[in-house]
C-alpha cells in the first residue's frame, strides 16, 4: 500500500484548500458586515424610529385635543 500521492494530486488538493479558505474568508467578511448593519439598526435606526413614532403619536393626540376644544367652542357659540 502506497501512502504517497502523486504531485499532481497534492497540487489539486492544495488548490481546493485555498479555494475553501478564500470562500470562508469571504463568508466571514459578509457575516461581520451583516453584524455591523444589524447593530446599526438595533442601536441607532430602531431607537430613532421609536422616538419619531412617539413624537407623531403625541402630536396627533395634541391635535385631537385642540380639535375637541374648537368643537366645544363652536357648539357653545351656536347655543348662545
């Protein structure tokens, strides 16, 4: 039983290993990039959107109260 591989087989195996290594490095870079985007969303974009949503809700509530006050004044004037 011979344990030695021909030189050509070794070079093919080395090329395959290099391809796999390159693919793994690219995947790692993509994962890190995705992590950064997720963190940006989690810690910056989402809080800003929640804050904007709360402001819009507060403003709509305020506008609704103003409208109710105006309607009450109109009703009071029309009864008088």
